[in-house]
């Protein structure tokens, strides 16, 4: 099977969507039934993907798309250019790494989309009024025009049902993100710049649902109560966004300017080093589609203290400490942090159900089902011939 992954997205630095796209490519390349993976990304993204995908596999073809780096140019490319490119590459299926405009009648093959979340509907504050309205239209247009939807969690599929009804949810299948243990940097300038200080890790973009200001309050409160030593730092790794001003304001109000470090553009190897050396991962999100930092932390044996939300429960089960929201949220985090600090560091978990081999097999089965439902008998016959050759 010949598959195209459309991974053009705005950030030139790693985020959840770009990491999903790379992990999807790796998962598909674990399957013998995949003859080619055409990975489509913007020229501005060239720096982030080589360390995440195995360029040595001859079935992987990286295509760096040249266009103006802007939202309108990117959206226009999905609508106007992707159909012709898909036809030129003779792909059997196109996989959108996130919702984007789809010109359904022009696509020469079935199209599926990964649905990470429904933030434009659940928490429009992430985008602002105008952008949330535009994002909602794009999501609706995409979901209506694709052949099928791959939800990254049961939580996301539940939200899909809530906002779009059972009929739309019937187009969806839950396939978790592929996550695997990756090597850490042998020497990390990031950690060395910290002078060897102990630190707490928070991996989050500056968006409302990530609750980064709350993470700062939790950290400052734990230091003030003597639960964390004054030398402890809080490393927040994530792309700046709509909540950046609130994040910086909270740092000033909490008077922790010298203890909180805001970082972005961190390499995969350095991020893995942070998981391995931090005291624990702090994740107080209010809503998530998939708890990627939770999974990555568990794979390294990193303790986790996080909010009690469905997406985190799906990944963490009983291996992490959950803190419910409410009037006593700071006290709840204080208790959880005390418990984590006195316990031995947990063993790394395997999370075999999230391995590229397992997730790749699920996607291959998903693709075959979509193609069988979408293709004319002659197209299916040609596909079977190619698969056997």
C-alpha cells in the first residue's frame, strides 16, 4: 500500500501534531504491507523531522513543500494542490495529520484524518474568537469530506459524538498515538546550563487548556511550603502561544522569575534527557486529546503528577498520581508532590499497546477497511495486485 502523510503545519518547532505525524510514519514503516510512505511537510519544517523518522528506509520519501509560510497559504495548498500531488504520487490513501480543508471530489484516493481534539469547540479561548470560528469551519468541512476519522483516544471520540452526533462518530475509529522509548542526549547543554539544579518538568504549549499558569502556581506554592527546595527549578517546554502573556504574568506574580525557565525548540534527545533527570512531570491540563507527555514520561520511569481528566486516565491508569480540580487543588498537588518525592523512582514501563508495531498494524487494518469501503471494484482489484507483487 502506498500512503501519503500530509504533515504541513505552522510551527517550525516540534509540537504534538508534528510528533504524531513522524510517529505515524515510523509505525507504518514497521508494516510489510506498506510499500511506500510519502511524507509531505513544509520547507520550514525540515529541521524538526530528520531526527524523528528513519530516512534510511527506502520506502520513506520526504517531500518538502515550498510555499509562503503562512496559514492561508498552507490551507490553500491542502485544498488546491494536495489532490494533484496525490494523483502524481499514485497513492492509495492520503492521511491528514490534523484537520485541514479537503476538496473531496478532486481527491483520487480515500482520505482519512487524525482527530487529536476538538479544542475549537471545547475551549475556543485557545484561539480567540475569530480564529476559533475559522477553526470550527475547517474542522467541520474536513470531517464531512474525509472517508474516515482516526481519533487518538476514546476521550476524543466521545467529544466527537458530543459535537457532531452518532453518525459522524460512526466514521471514527480509536487508534492511540504511537509512542516509543527514544535515546536521550549523552550530553545536554540544556541541562548543563541549569548548573545541575534539580527541576520539575512541564511539557506544554502556551494554551489555555494546558493550564501553565496553574503549573507555576503549584510550583511556587510547593516551594513556599518547603515541599520543594528553593534551588528547584521549573522547566516549561513548549511553543509560545495565546496564553504566553498570562504565563509570564503568573511568573511575576508568583515571584519565581529566577526559578522558572520557558523553553522551546528543544531537540527530541534533550527532551528525553529532561524526562530522565527531572524530579517529576507536572501536567495540570483541563482538557486533552491524548496525554503524550504522560506516555513519554512513563516510558522513561519518570514520576507523573497530573490533573484527573479522561485522556490522562486512558494513558496513565494507576501508574500516575491524579489531582482533581476544585477549591483544594493546590493542597491536592502538595500531597501528590510529597508522596512522589519520598518514593523510589518507578521502573520504566513498556506500554506495548502504544508501540509502533502495534499501532502500525492497527492503522494498516484501518486503511484497508477504508479503501474497501471507498474504492470501486476495479480499483480494489488493482490494489490487491500491487499488494501481491
